[in-house]
C-alpha cells in the first residue's frame, strides 16, 4: 500500500461536529485524523456529491 505522509492542516468546524467525530474515532481506536480520512474516502467511494443549495 502506498501510504502518503500525513500533513498537519487547520480547518474550522462546529465544536459539536468535532465532538461527535472524536467519539466515533475513539471506538475503533483511531485518531481523529485517521477517522476523518476514512469518512472522506468512504463518502467519495459512494460517489456522493456536495448538495447544491436550492
């Protein structure tokens, strides 16, 4: 597996969303960053696109 080097980034998120993500990450013993990477990859694999404002 070709593993990319992880890089630190800063993003702004609602504290309530960060809290939910941290809780989800702790269960499978992942870091928040690892969990977020997986969530983005999973969404991308499903082919979901960002919803356009109506």
